[in-house]
């Protein structure tokens, strides 16, 4: 008799446990519950994106400061210091003469002649 009572109680407990699990799952699958879950996930994703953007911006500021320090852009500028004179290359100097003796003939083109 004890075995029958044990198995009856175990079966009833398993049935109650299974029924409870099924009912909880059904409540999670209602349209209202699904909408709330989706909204919560969207908010969580938005917070994660915001944190990512803030991390990227902080990294950009840090890297910009490192580059400025490495290039000397943050050094104080002396008022009495003058800028160096601009360097000119001979090829870009309009006063420089070509070193070759022959010249390239220039061809003038009038677009109205073809008509």
C-alpha cells in the first residue's frame, strides 16, 4: 500500500509541477508579454549602443591627445618666434628657366573652327 501511495503522490506532484511550468510558459507567450519583452530588449540594446558610443568617443579623445602630444601640437606658441620662410622648388619657381634648348610647340585650338 505504501508503494501505491508514494507513486500516486509522486505522480500528482509531477502533474502539478508540469502544469505550473506550462502555464508560466503560456503566460510568457501572450502578445502583451512578448511586446513587453521586446521593449525591454530594445531599451537594453539602446543602452548598450549608448555605452559603446561613449567608449568610442572617449577613445577618440584619448588618441587625439596622444597624437597631438606626439606631434607637438599642444606645445605653447611663442609670440616672438617667426615662421620659417617658405621653401620653393625649382620646378615650381616661375622665374626659373628651362634647361633644355628646344621648346615644345604650342597648338592653339579654337572649338568654333570645327563647326
